[in-house]
C-alpha cells in the first residue's frame, strides 16, 4: 500500500492546492473520512481519485475518476462501495470486467437481432454453394440474384419496368424475425402473382436458411424449419411430374418444323438437343474446343460431374460441321453471351408448324430417353449419355467407354432419323450434310 504520510480531510480547497513535488512521479493525499480514498496528482497537474486496499495479501488499486469529474462526496461514496466489495473477498476490477463483457454481449445481441436478410444475402451468394459442388452454376446464381432483385429496370422485351423479385420483400426483415408466420404471410402475397414462381422462391430461401443455420454467427438467429411449416407446405402448388415428350408419330412433323426455321443456329441446336438428350444449358455452352471431329467425341459441361464425354455420331458430326465458326461457341449468337441463350421463340414456331400443342426443352430430353428405349438401347447407356446420376436401378449401371457407348448412341440416332424420314450419307465428310425429306 502507498505510504500514507499525507492524510487530511479532503476538501475542495485542499484538492485544488495539492501539487506533486518536482522530485516525484506522483503524490497522494489521503482522506481521513474514507481511509481507502486518495487524491493522486502527477507532475503535469492531472488529479484523480483512487481507491487502494489489500485483497488476498496483495495491494489493489482502482482508479475512480478525475477530480474535475467527481465531487469529493461522490468519490467517498464510491470508495466505500469498493471497500465493501473487497471486505467480502471480491475484486472490483473483475466485477467491472464482467459487467463490461455483459454490456458488450448485450450490445452484440441487439445488433444481431437487427441484422437483416438483405445484409446476409450477398454473403450467401458469395460463399454459399450447393452440396458437393465448389460454386453455384452460373444459371442458378443468376436466378438467385433475379429472385431478390429490387426491380424498376427497363424490360428487355416490351415496355415498362421489371417488378421486384419474389424474395425482395424479405430482404428488409431481420433474420431473427423470419419464422413460419412471416414466411406464410410473404408466400400468400407472392402467390397471388404466381404460385409456381413463389414456390420456387421459397425453395431457394430454404437453401439460404440452411446455410445460415450452418454458420455459428447466424445459427442462433435462424429458424431453419420456418419454410417447412405445415401451414406453408399445404399452400404449395402440386408438384406433378411433367411427362411431355414427343410421340413417335410426332417426330416427322417436329423435325420438319425445326428444319424450316430461318434461324439455322436454333434449328441445329434443337435437333442436337433431341439427338443427344443433353440439358439445354449444357448444349448451349458447347465450345468448338470440346468438339473432336477426328476421334468423334463431344465433351459437355455436366450437372452431376464437371464434364462428361459422349460419342459424336455421324449425323451430329455433319450437322455441327455446317455451322459457321464465328466465336468459341458452337451455337454462336450476336448477343451478350456470345452463344444461344433462349431458343423458346424458335421452338414455339416449330411446334406451331408441326401442330404440337406443348413440348418443353426438357421434354426433348425426355423424348431422347423414350426413343432410346424404343431403339433398343440399354437403360444404362441412355443414362450415361444423358448425364444422369449413376443409379443401381439402371441395369446395375456400369460406366461404359466411349467405344462401348458409340454403337448405342448411333442406334438411337438412326432410330430418330428413321422416324423423321431423314436420309444422309454417313460416310460423307463432315460439312457435306445432305438431307432428303
């Protein structure tokens, strides 16, 4: 404990007159009314009240505050309060640290409670990813952004501006406020504009909630099951599996309708979809670097794995060879992407020509599978060409080599061309396609 040579009853005058001798780094003036209270002064003239006592055999000193901020009586009261704590075996410094920690925790909790979905959503886009994948597929990432877009942008087609995405209203809500009730209310409003779009937005938002629940900093704020509540699930539209596909009798009309399209790139693209069973985005992104005319192979971006390689069949080889090489993509376009992105208008024109009421792009993929079965190709070979996830249900599914796949894919191609009444010289060099209807 500091040497208590100067002990007086502290008064305003004595506090004002007390100075530090030039030979010392600090000086103390102790109070007689509160023996543990002292006025400390430094050579610079700074004056503070301190509390000093002993705890567990060691000197304990606590700063109370400056003489300018603390009246004497208030400083005495604080010294007496600290003395009571020390006499009971408690360390005032530790109590202060605990109080500060609790305040910081309360402040952090309040800040977290106010954290909005909109503040976390960009982090989800940047750091989230689907299961067993390194990153979002570009198309899905674009859909996530569109679902939460604020709208107000000029429409690319037609007049007016775009409306906000279905998820946009949720961005302003605190993450901690997302529960069954808020999601049900949101879904009911969005379903008025379109049930299926609202349902798809809900599925995407469930993924966001799962991601938040998996991260320690958001886990306590997240109701992971909010989007699965019965009140919401019961409101979702039916998820009846689509079954649209070309019937064998419709193939000639469809093929003729596609053949007569003025857009030759779209015409080739649509036929290639039927002949390969590829997903529309997979084929649209096909690059010339991944077309091997010498060894007759195509390497396609795959949804399940990063890529898959399939045989390049005779008709497909000749069809692709007729396309102009005006960029890196096989199905090139003058648009921003540099490749075909939306062939729906062309396909709709072909369907009208054929008198077919409805057929989606995925319906073409389904048609390849059904026509492949009709051609006698094994289910496993069809699945491998289409890039389906391996399944033990497909004849024990064993991956085949390119050479093993080739006869089956040529068999399927021959069957489709036969139905379409297309004849061509399979031995001709690519680029010399001759079709006879």
